[in-house]
C-alpha cells in the first residue's frame, strides 16, 4: 500500500479543536499536565498485536496459541473452534502487554498509546455462523486502559478491523479477506453501532478516563474514487452517532472525544468534504518509506524525512511509522541494524523532528518478536537507537543542499514562442516555490551571446541563425529571465553560449562548490538544451530527475519519444505535480513516503503519475497487449452484483442447481455472501460480461483473478466440510472443466462428493429452513449429475453409484427460482402441472451411464456389434419411456418454452431436452459405421434414429438463438454439437439423397456458427473442435472409415473435455505420446497443416480469426453453404478451417 507524500491543505477552524482543553486536562501521576507547553506533542507507541493479532509481528506467540500457519484471527478461530480459541486469546491478552510494559513506556518519556481493536469486541455484532473471532476481549481492554490511565498516558482507541474488512488481504483487519467488503451501508451500520457502544463505554467506565480519541476506521483503501461512500455517508454518520451518544449521557462539550479519520494525504480523499461539524476532529497519517518510491540510499531516506512537512494548521498525528526499510535490502550490510546504528539514530531523529511539526507521532509498534529493532520501540531503546529521554534527542539539521533545481532557458526570447506560455509558467512557478521552501538551491541557465557574436563558430548552425537574426545578445530583453519566475537575489544565473548548460560554463564548478549531487531539470527545449544538459550531467555522475511536463518541444512526438526512450534511461522522469507542495519537493524527486506495516502480499510501489504520452507510430505495429486487471478493480460491490446476476441468468440451472437465487442475492447485498462462491461465480461468467472494465481483455482471461481467489479461499476451507465447501467445489469443478482440465474437474467433483458423504447431505438437519434443506437436496443432485459425466470423462470406473441415495428437490423449480424464501413450500404438486426439471433429469443419469459403458465395451472388443445391437432396443425404450413420462408442462413444445423463458428457466428447459437427444445420438452412433451393413435393417434404422436426434439437437440450437434468455452458452453443449456435427459429416460422405445432403449442409454450418461463438469463451470447446479436425483427418489421410468405433472414437463421443492421443488407424504411423498441440487453438500452423493438401480456391472464403460470429463472418460461412461447386468434402474442410482459425 503506497501513497505519495503531498501537503495537506489548511482546514480552517480545526486547529483549536485538537488537544484537551481546560476541563479535560490529563495529568500524569506526578501531577504534570500531559499537554503543557513543554510536553505538548503526542509521543506514543502502538500496541500492535494486542487485540488485533498480526502474525508477522510475533510468529512464536501466534504458533504457541495454536494458530501457526493461519493468516488472521478469523482463520485461527475457525481452525481452533470457538472455545479453544477463546482460551488461547485470553492467555495472549493477559501476557502480551502488561502493567510492566506501561511503566516502561512512561520511563522512556512516552505519553500516549494507540490501541488497535476490531469491531468483534462488541460480540453481538458478529455473525456466529459465518464470522469467527475471539470472544471476551473487552475486560482485557478495560484493564489495559485502567493501567494506562493510572500512569497518566493519553489513549487513542482505533477501529483497526472494520466489518467486512476495509482493505483486502491484510491481517490487520482481523480477517484475510480477498476483497474490501466494508464500503456498503450494511457494513457501515455495523461499524457505527460499534463506535456508539465504544464511546458509551469510554464515558461510563472510569478505566477509560484517559481515552481522548476514537479513530473511526484505520487505513481504508487508498483510492478516493472507490471510497466515496465512506466520506459522504460513513464519516458524517460516525460524527453524528458518537456525538448523539455523548449528548444522551450529558457529556460536556469540552469532554467530547476527538474523532479521528485518516487524512487526505493517505489517499482516500478529503475526510471533511461532507462534514458539517468538525468540532474536536483529528486526523491520522501513516508514513512508511519502506513501501515508497524513494531512492534506496541512506541520504535519500534522511533527506525525504527531513523535508516531510505537514501544514501546521491541520491537527494531524502520524499514527504509524517505523525504521524499517525495503525487504530486498533490509539485511544487506549497508542496511543491517547491527552495523548501521548511527544511520538509524539519525533517521529516527529526522522523523521525530518532521512529525513534531504537527501534533506528534505514534511509533509502530511497542514490541515484536522479530529480532529487529526497526519494528519495535522497546528493542530500539535497548539497542541504543532511541534515547530513554526523548528530550535529549538531537535536533537534526535537515540540509537539502545536495539537491538543486536547474531551470533552463526560461527567458523572454524563448518563452514567447510557446503556444501557451501562461499555462506552462503556471506549472513552473509552484515548483520553484516548493524548492525554495525545501531549502533546495534554484539555479538558472540562460542563453546569451556577446556583442558581435565572437562566441559563435562559423560552422555552428545555431550561431549562424542568431547572427543573421541579431538575437539573444547580452543586454537584450530576449535573454532576460521571464519575470514570472524571476530569480531571488542569492540564486545563481549561468550564461551559456552552446546548447548544453555545461559546455564552456562554470555550472559544474558552482554545483560542486554547493555540494550538489542531485539535479532536477526543467526548461526548454526538450530536444535541445534539456537533452544535451541531461546527457552531459549523466557523464559527470550527477543523479538526475527530469520534470516531464516542464520540458517542451516544437514537435510533441519528439518530446514524447525522448522522455520515454532516451531521457528515462539516464534520469528519473516525473510529473511536476509531485513537486508543487511546500516541503515535499525532495520527496517527490527522490521518491515518496508510504503507508502501512507488512502485509502478506507486499504490494509493489506504483509508478509515479506521468503526463499523457501520445502513441508513437511504428512501421510495424505489435499485437495489442491485454490491459492488466487487479483484484481491487474487479472486486467492487457493483461489479460483483452484475456478474453474480449474470451467473444466475446464464450458468445456474444449466450446469447445476445449488442456490436459492433470492436468498443469495440478499446475502450479497448485505455483504454476507460467501466470497468463495462469489469469486467462483464471477470466474465462470466474466467471459460473457460487457462491462467496460474488461475492455481489451480476452474472454478467457477475464475470470483468472476471480478463479485464483476462489481457489485460494477453497483451499483454506477444504479441511472443514460444509455446505459452503461442497457448493464451492462444484462451482470450481465446472470452472476448470470449461478450461479443458478434466483431471482437475474430477478432483473438485470428487471432493464435493466426499464432503457431501461426510455431512450426509441428503439428511435434513432439524430446525433448518426450507431454503437450507432445498439447497442441500439440489446440491446433492448437482453432484449426482456431475459425477457420472466427470468419471466417464476420465475413462475410469464409476465406483459406488449415487443412485441409491436418490434425494430429489421438493420445491418446484419455478417456485424455487422466482419466489422469495418466505414463500417457499415443500408441498406436493399434482403430476400434471409439475415443473421439476432437475428431478426429471435425474431419471436419465443411469441411462447415460449404461450407454457410455456399452459404447466403451464395444470399442474395446468386449462385445460384438451384434451384441451391441441387442442392447440398443432396451436402452432406447428407457429413453423414450422417460420422455413419454414427462408431465405435459415439461414436454417439448414452443408454448412450454415460452412459458419457461418468461420464468427465467428457458435454458433449464432446453438443457433437459438437448441432453435426452444427445443420449439418443450416442446410443445410435455406432450404426454410422460402414461395417454395420451386414445387418442392413438394424443399421438403417439406427442411422435414421441417430440423424433424427442430431436434427433435434440442431433444432434446439436454432431455437434458443431466436428466443430471449434461452442461449445455451455452457461448454458442455459444445461437445453435444460436435457429436451432432459428426452425424452430418457422415451424411455428407455417404448419402446420395439431395434433400439429406441439403439438410446436412445447413445443419452442419449452423452448428459451426454456434461453436464459433462458444470457442471464444471456453478452452474446452476449442479442444473439442480440434478433436473434430482429427476425426475428419482420419478419413482424409488414410481413406479409412472414420466411424469405425475404436476406443478413440468411443472416447470422442462420450468424453467432453478429455485430451485424446493421436488416433491410430490402419495405414497411419503409431505415436507413443499424445499430441497436445493439436488441441491448442493458438497453434494455427499445426492445425492448418493437417489440411493443406485439400485447400482449393474456395478456401479464400475462410475468414480470419474471430472473436464472435459477426454478420460479416456469418455471411462468409453462408457463402460456403451456398457454393454448390464445392464437394461435400471440400465444404467440411473449409468450414473446419474457418472454425479452427
């Protein structure tokens, strides 16, 4: 978490509302007023890991509590269980900070403690079924504040861990939450209740008598745009609610608590923008150079801290800071705490000096188990880094003489040629002022020539031009520094006769006499004086910073190229916006101070803001890179709501049935939905989203961050079976299946099945709600549906059947999908009006398994073809009996489809019927084998039945493209369309009936259009399409019958995501290993190479690569269909090539 140092604007009327006034004197035990003129600055320590444990601070204590390996208090309590966790934390609370620690703090001259707490200290705010935090902390907080009050310490209580987590993936929130769920009204209300309760306790309990400040939330997200609701809603409400609580207790205004917020330097916006009353308002800022864009040198650290000034009218406390340095150097010899004690003493003094220009400071933290005094005040005193008497702290003179601002050619004769000189000067003036206020020397350079131009050479183009124009002569107005940036009396002016400021001048001498090591360059012109001066300064070993928007050129493109490609290699190129505030000039030109203490992700420092750069034209453009996404950008409540809604429209009730939508959406809006589920849902459907946040990002890449977070959350909980983990495993199984990873899918579905069996998911717990019971039934059914598909996809034995645990939904599908939870009933419905599609689909599972096993046995030679034909009538009757048994409301018809589409269940209705026809085409698929001709009657009927089912599938595909909200965009149906396409390919190869050929051509092309849309979203579909090419290649390369039902073809028909090895046929060369490149759609040369010998002129009809099937592309595919000069084989080849591009 990084932020730039910037000066805080003065907030009028706040300065006097800071320190306790006459009626709220806080005195030490010796009677000394804590805030007397001699002791008037906050000098304190944080009590880190006392009530919000951050494992990095004290790993041994964390492990001793039984929490080793857990990331946060939430995770530890979840792991240990509530009773054991309460005991472990109680032991920690009583021993981490003791009364002896308080006495030691006082002896070192400290006068303040800051106590981080979590909202869970008010235990009635915690949802015991989904939130896991230790209980019983309040009494230990009371004892601690009592000791501190007795010792005369001022106390700040800080809401460090907010409901829902104010920052993602940070143990300081008490929970390692993947997203920041705090920023919504529901969570704000929980935090406000905590603040009211805490304020009341402080005023009513004498042990809290020295608590003078209550911080409303620690370290919100450092993005003002994302936390606007915090400033407009939460901050004003916090003030009102705390003041209302104090007024209800008749507290005198002089005894009000100071209400503290992170100031706008933090990066979360101006906290006062919506406040109507700022009486006793205070502000917090955290300054950690460890995570800042500061040059990693001791000089830079000292210089940055010395120049770190805040506006003195603002009542700000630096509530966190330390002596730690970046991880990658902290144990180097140049930075190690043992061999660099003198530096750390000076740096401590520099920071104290800076922070006491305001109201003071609170060091992070008092104690730690790191063996590193840079994070522990107690250890730093013991090491002699911090004096036991802070009054003896040396007043560090922050000398900024080593940096100079070089202002090039800002003179009348050059400035007047600018298109908008006033705007340019308006940017330059604040930078010069800031440099002066930071004690940085400003040095001016101008171009001027002697009378008669004796200092210009005949060979010099510049000399020729000035001689001809008689310009830039000494004494002329054109060579005078522009009055808007006029030099002070003591600021040097260097006169140059050449382009570079160093050539034939005494600039280098002046700089070295001043002790300058670092030059900040601004001026005109980029391709002239700036370029030449910077390159020569680099040769002279100066450190360099160039202010990009304070350098200009006649040609903007030249300016941009020089800044990006040339000057950036020799200097740090930054915007002037970083250097316009008093006191931060050096920090901006050397880097910037930063924020909080260690977090697990160790976020890298962002690049400094840059002026907009025009794109540079290239002779050959590179392919555009996808924009980088981050979880902060994607994990917003609005985007979650959009994507979860899309999940329920497009995936749920098609791939599985797990959730009651209305209940889940209510939990989502309240911030209580399982984040594992939310991220998995988003990972599944981000590929379909049209949200602008995904612009430029390929459909397959959009869900990767969501998927990674969902998997991480699942792995944290995988050892604790629950309905949540089971549903999460099913979601992840379908996710990785869509990515074409059959093995991973089997793992997740297997875990879901195991967890379900451990919990006896089919058994309903007493006193559970209708929603909970029905979600258990439907989740179990979703496992039963996924289990055979997954096992068959891996070519393994099915193991124990789940059909003997035939627990079906008891709530009608329409009611479950559309009703609020209060209206759901587990009541029997007359058979004629049932809408129980998922229960009906369960009736086909055993049939599907039997067909798959039968196909496998035939392909392996276990049974003969005649034996296979003997089994077909029975299985056909099972399938047809199933469809006859459907209630009239579920029979396939346009009227029923329209009805279910209006209920949002059109996809479910179609998926039920397309599965039935797919099982039939599987059953009759072996009849397409030419060898079957020896039993002509049976095979003829089988071919007809197979084509009938393939036609039905194509009709359904055509149907859902014409009815709103019925599109089957799930990858599984790509496999169904692939098998159906094989049936049409067989018709094109062997049929002589024109009507059959016409129908086959039309249906094949329609299938391919559907597959083209699916393949852009699902890698598994691309794998299936590549297998289809292998299937066709068998016929082309060997002239063998591709419909010979060998093991490869059987797996092709029944396994929807498995990667198959190269098919072996008579005449083909065996291969010992699979050819995975065949299933990688990016390997265009490999795919097209298979069909190179079959390309004809009509191949020109093949369009280029597609993101979707546009009207233009569809037209070209239609051209294939209508080109009657193409043979059937050529049609298939060209259509496949189009599909595989």
